[in-house]
C-alpha cells in the first residue's frame, strides 16, 4: 500500500497559532475562520482549535467564528461565506480549503485582513491587507520519497512532519505588520520548535466549560484524530 502523508495536523496548527500572534496584535477583536468541510473527521475541528488557543494566548477575549462551505473548491460558496463573516464584523479571515485565492481576494476587496494557507505565494492576491500565512514546502520530502522508490528501499510509512522538518513554512509578512510583531512571531516559532511552548498543553476546556485536557497533560497528535469538540472561545458547531 502507498505511504500515508498527513503532514502533521498539529504542525499546521502550530504555524497558524504563530501567525495569529501577529493578527491579534493588530486587531484583538473577532477572528473569522472560514474552512471547508468534506466529511466528519478531525479535519474541521483542529484548525479552529489551534487558532483559538493562539489568539487567546494574546487576548483571552477573542472569538473565533467557524463557518463551513461543505466543499474544498467552490469559489462561489467561499466568497459568500467570506462576505457573511465580514458582515458579522470579523476583523481577520483565514481558511482551510484547497486554494485561499478567492477568500483572501474577497477579504482584500472589503478591506479586511487575511491569513493564507496551503501556498506561500498567496500574498500576490492581497497587496494591502495580507498579514502572513503558512504553506507546504514538500520538495525535499517528495524528492527523498522518490529516491527510496528508485533505490529499492521504499516501504509504507506514516509520516508526520512540520515546519522544523522542512515540510511547512511561514509566508512573508504583509506591509502592515510591524517589525516587533515579526520578531514576536519568529521567537514564538523558535520556542515551539525548542519545546518551550507546548500548544496543546492543559488545562484546555471546551465550549461548554468542560475540561478536556487536564493540567499537566498534553493533547498528542494521535489523540487529535478523535477530537470532536471546539475549545472555549470558538463560535460554531464542530458537528
């Protein structure tokens, strides 16, 4: 069977969390998260979890509003959902869909800040209200994988890799992000990689105030596969 390549969900969360530090520094009000939903699994749950925790680490009163398009690449739904979130008063838009182009372009046309995902070159669509983003940088890993096929050493694997492994990176910052915020993001990134910051360390409570991760415990990558709840501060349903 072919190898499975999830490119660690928690790595993406970590990166979004880092970028949110810059977002909240600027705006510190309401964060709109727009994401796609295909089937019920952990995918629609972990991005807003990481985003909310990152935002709350800077401003405990931040709301993260979740809206679904129920499609990975429906541009009309993406634009409509983005406009709906903006009409609700959100200050920042981010997403988890195949391409961020429609979402960030719509936000730009409305004068609303955005954070990209999937692609490091997304800034070309948002020259003014771009904050930053994350993207996959898989060339090295895919080259390595191809080499194992060529030399006969390939075998099925389950690989988790993130920014520290060269699988993801933070996109360039937009023109409105001050240097002190860029420095804060860089330091937070370094602290996460060094293990000084553990994003999913308890206590973590859900929307109803129930403790899901106790003090002294940490939500692991494998445990996140069964997460079916949103953390406190997220507006919307995980189901």
